[in-house]
C-alpha cells in the first residue's frame, strides 16, 4: 500500500525549486496499474524526482490543474506546471516525456 500524502505535502513538493514530476492515479483504475508499471521501468532509464499521488484525496489539485483523466503525469518546474501527459502508450513514450520535460 502506498503512503497517502496530504494536500500541504503535495503543494510543498511541487513548489520546490527545480523539476518535479507528479504521477496521478486512482487505485481502482486498471489502466493506472499498467501505466505505473510502465512508469517504473521508464524511471530506470530516465530518472526524475517523482511522487505518486492518489487523486481521490486531492480534489483541489484536480480542479487547480484541470486534470481530465487518470493516469496523468505532470511535470512542475519551480512550482509551475510545464508539461502534462495523459496517454501512457508505451515505456518509450514515457521515457521521451521524462527526458524532454525541459524542451
């Protein structure tokens, strides 16, 4: 079981200086489970500072960033959302997202 983080911990995480990635999921989402496996492999190839967040507990976050579906991968730089991914087509797709966040 994954540790739940509070809204304040999530806000503190994304507002840190530098680049931070948030993986948003819900536990009953079968696609999320597969996407997380892809993401774990992709992180071995292109490591990033990442936190996994059960979006069931973060309604304000969903509204603030207008999250449309799960799973989602969101990159924040110095507290600003810079890139979002909803389609976890393959491990290669995720590696490209992680490697090219700064572009």
